[in-house]
């Protein structure tokens, strides 16, 4: 698979919230969270690969995968070869993602921003589905 972002990525802060944490023995402690909407156009292309050694022929023994501290994988082998003639057509999509970042203020000292993960956009349909799920869970527990 080959994935690329085409053109510019548009980023906008859509939520910026902070709340004080009432922790005993930790005055001036708070948490701040922002949600950034990332809009981009992305291309994904998949390519099929074929074994270089056809079935029935003796293949070389593969070397064991060895961990290396620089996080490089094992060296490339010629075991596979790409067939461009069989590659799937590229598909271009407009993608909207919501990135959640969070910062902790502990005793008046700000920490670094940390990525909490991704979120989904809240829609009327998703709110209705959440309410239905909650009702079903309450009924199930009774």
C-alpha cells in the first residue's frame, strides 16, 4: 500500500477546554484539552506482489528477524517483486480527522502537549445511537 497526502492540510482548533482538578495536596492543578480538525486530500494505492520464486522451486531459508536498537527492520530481500501492471487504481478521498491533544498543569507548572488519540465527529445520529445503546444496557442489567 502506498499512502500520500496531496496538497495542503487544513488544521483548525474546534475545541479548547480547561478544568481545574481538585486533588488534595496539589493546588493549582488543571488539565487542558484541545481538539484539532485536520482536513486533507489523500491518495491510497495498493499494489499486488508476486513471489519471485514460483511455487515448486526450492526457496532459500529465511533469516530470523533480529531486533536492532535503531529500529531498522531486516535487510530487504528479492523474495518479492512488484507487478505494476497489476496495481489497483488510485483512489483519492477528502479525509477529516479530529486529533485530541492534552496538557497537564501540576502545581502551577505546565507539562508538554501529549497526543491522546483521535475522536469522531458528534452528529445527531451518533447521539441517538449512544442513547439507544445506554437504554439497551440498562435494560440488559435489570
